[in-house]
């Protein structure tokens, strides 16, 4: 059965199981038959999210399993990533943390396979929420930072504004106040640029951070703008929050009159917004101010009202704070019995709260342990089944190994025969190679080397026979020098090429500064460069490498000669070096005519390749090939970057000296 038929059969069976409306979703899953139906698939994923929000985890699990089967059948990788993201949330809801981690990893793998950065960011955000709820703020920060990288790659400023705000909240929990301030500020900048809602909330958060850490001037500078924005957006809750923070800043500055005014406004706006907790807190703060201003009866009344309201809404930390100030009130008034009573109530409630917190932690740890134990048992059962399967396979493997052993015995006899024949072929190939090297060597000597020597001999004979004047001879001296240079380089290349072909080249590495070698080579090429009006530039940093000095000298000589050959008058050749982790990069950079893309791959090829220079200089095509072999013998590499008209850069990488 071909793949298409198998896919349609799978879809038919799934369609039959969810014929009509699916019990877990209001969407007819039988309509999802191909990738073209991905919109229906995505809508079903949104249904999973709704079910999770409503804590209907069983239905969400059932729907996610069905979508997993459909996604596999139609090959919808993005959809599978989205489904496994929801499965991670569902497993966490069941306290199956091992499964949750596996599902998130599967989601990540699917999103990575299609480079879906938005999906990867969403997975990180889900994991951040889970770790934050567990109190694992370091892990939560790590996931947020990873999500930030994906949002930055997407250039998603809206997503980044939310991530910055969450990072600020996490860093505040971690007591990393500078980082918290930094990310609140970044979120504010982005929200202003994009004109996003919630700007006043973030500004309130930053102002509160400033206030709680003694930066009252910064808080007072920020709060009027936050208040204005919240009012413009008709956001009563956060308007009340702005007034509350302004009151707190004034209270910290011991400006009780201003603090009372802002807390009174907080009461008014908070009541309109039905923001009970901030209203109750404002009453308590007014009671504290009354205490500080020695208005004891008023303080007692306000603290009592606030205390009763806090107890109703079970705001234990604020009840504890109320007991603390009630104790202080009675102590100030000299009511020692009342003060002791408040202290006892404070201690009793604090002990109960710590006991409840500990009990919840124990219960949570117990639930997590039991869930993980259950998961481990399932894994152990799976491993047992795998071991049973492995035992069955072992028998088949044993039979296969015996058969292989018999075949190997036969192969050994065949290999002995084949090896004898191959050795004979190898010796013949070596002989052929030696003949090719010899013929190539004689060809170059007969043509290139002979031409250079004949030219030199002819010029010297003219001088000997007085056929040219001394002045004319001086004019051709640069040409003779150039020919001599070329002949010297040619002889070096021929010698090393023939050695490499006969496998006689061996590196003898030492530590040395390449600046010394380059200085000698610049002196060697000075006259040739001046003749073509080419500038030689040594921009090398101290560069101590570990390589064969003579081999590096040959490479440098070839690359400089090659650069001069393809430069026009007025061009330049520069030597630069760059320090890397365990090696140096040495660049031979010229501004010459450059190299056609058609020729780049031929430069280091086995077959020699050469083109005439800017003044019709000739060559053998061996130079760059020799360079590559010598560099590789020294555990390095060579590469070239060039384009016609922009010059060429030959970059060498060689090991650093120890």
C-alpha cells in the first residue's frame, strides 16, 4: 500500500471515530483531511486552551490525543508543535512533570524542524509560567531570556514589551534590582513607541520598585505621567494604584499631609473601581499615618476597620502588618496588656501561616513525588517490555552473527587474493605517477625555466658584445631582476611540488614570529613592487605561530608574488593578522584585478591552472597548489575571497605557539 493510500485509510478510521461533533470539542474533526484544513486544526487547538482555562483537563487531554493522531497523519508539523505545547500544560496540571517536560521538548523539536520562532517563543513562555508558579525564579528567568532571543529574531516589539515586563517582575523576586529597573524601562520605551495599552501599569510597577528601594525622587518623577496615562485610558484600578504609590512615596518622605491626601484619593477611586484590597490598604495606611501624628483614637478606629476587612478577604500578610501597628499603638499609649495581646495574636497568626505554608509545600511535594513515582513505574514497565523484545531479538541476532562469521571466513580468502592484486595495481600506479611527475618537471624546465634563463643569457650576451650601451642595460636591469625573481620562485615551487608528488615533504614545526619572515619577503620583492608601482603594507600584529618556518616562507613568497602579478600600478598589498582562540589568521589582501568566480575552484585543484598577470607575467600554476599542501602539512588551512575588480584576500590559519 503506498503512502497516499495509507494516509487516507488513517484519516478514514479517525473520521469514523469522531464522526459528527467531537465530544471534547465543538469542531467536527472529521473535516481535517489534508494540510489545507490546518485552519480547522488550529481552531481545535484553541478549544484545548479554553478547556485548560476552565480546568477541564480530561477533555483537553482527549482532544489533544485526537489532534496528535490527525497531525501525524497529515504531516502538520506546526500543528503538532502547538498540540504538544498544550499537552505540556495539561501534564503539568496533572502533576506529571516528567511527561510535561517530554511534551514541551517534542513541541520544541517540531518548531525547530520548521524554524517556527513564534512557536519556540510560546513554549518558553509556557515553561516560564510553570516555573514561576513553582517559585523556581532562576529557571523562569532562563526561559524568559530564551523567549526574548526568539522575539528579537522575529523583531516582535509587542511580544518583547511583555517579556521585558515579566523579566522585571522575576528579577525583582530574585532581588536583582538593577536588572528589574532595566527591563521595566525597556518595556516602557517599547510601549510608548508602539502606543500599547498597559503603559500606566508598567510605570506604576517601576515607580513602586523605586519607592521600595529608596529612590523616591525617581518615583515622584515617574508617577505623574503614569497617573495621567491611567486617567486617559479610564483605567480606574491602576489610577487608584498610582495614587497609592504616590502616597507611599510621600509617607516614606515623612510628608504625612501629602500622603493622607493621596490615600484619601485612593479610597475614592478604588471604591469606584471596586478594588477592595487597595481600598482596605489605604484605610490601614491612613491609620498608620494617624499613629505617626499621635491621633491615637483615629488610628485605632482606622486600624480596626482595616483589620476586619483584611480578615474577611483572608489577606494574612496585611493582617499581620495590622497586628504589628496595633501593638505599636497600644505600646505608645502605655497599654501594655493590649500591646502584649496584639503581639500574641501576631505570633499565633504568623505560626499558623508558616504551618499552613509548610503543609502546602509538603502536600505539593508529596503530590509531585507520587505523580513522578507513577511516571517512573510506567517507564519501568515500558523498559520491561523493551527488554522482552530485546531477548527475542537476541536469538535472531545470534543466528545472524553465525551466518556473518561464515561469510567473513570466505571473505578473508577473497581479501587475500584481492589485496595481492591491489598491491600490484598500487605499485603500477606509483610508477605511473613518478613518470607523470618526471614528464611534468621536464615540460616546465623545457618551457618556463628555459625561457627565463634564455632571456637572461641573451641580455648578458648583448652587454658582453657591446651591442647595448650601459644606459640601455640599466633600463633592462629591472626586467632581468624580475626574471630572476620569477626563476627563483619557479625553482622553489618545482622542488617542493616534486617532493610532494613523491610524498617526501615533511614539516618541522618551531615557534617563530611571522613578522621576521614577512620582512625578509618584502625586502625580496621590494624592487619588483616598485617597478610596478605597488605599495607593500605590513599591518601585522605580534604573531607567534607553531609551524615549519621554511614552509611558511615559501607560502608567503608565493602569495606575495601572486598578488604582485595581478595588481596594477597604484594598487597595494597588505599583510594583516588576527588572534583567534587557538590559531592565528594571516591575511594577504590586495586591491588588484580580482578573480572570476569561474576560476576560484580551480586555484587549488590537482590540474595546474594559470592566467597571465597585469603585465603578461606567466606562471606554472603550481604556486597556490604548493601553498595549500604546505599549509595543510602544518595543521592549517587556506581560503580565498575575491571578486573581479575588488581585489583578493588569501587567508591562512595556523596554530599558535604554546
